[in-house]
C-alpha cells in the first residue's frame, strides 16, 4: 500500500510540474502571455521600462521600506 501511495505522489508531482511534455506545450492558436501586474488598480504589461530619476528614487525608497521592486515600479510610475 505504501508503494502505491508513493508512486501516486510522484506521478502527481511530475504531472503538476509539466513533466511529460505534451500537456505543457502551448498551441499556436493561443495568444502569448504578457508579463502583466496590477497594483492599486493600475495594470502594467510588458518588460522593463526606462524610469526617470524621480521614479527611480521612488522605487529605491519603496524597496528599502519592504515593497517589491516590481510593485514599486508600477506605483512610482502611476503615482509620481
């Protein structure tokens, strides 16, 4: 019985991790996912953006206070 449970756990973990290939493949019909994040009702999609000096100072101050850099970038651009 123990072997069956261990085998089932390993199979479940392998399936959740996408091991096996076919289920993890994305069809060409689906649109590519964008890197989007929403904080304080502001959504930002796409890669890194050039920040002004004021925005970069805001990000630095926010991250020193414990905010994640991704969130700080969005909020410092949205609320200058």
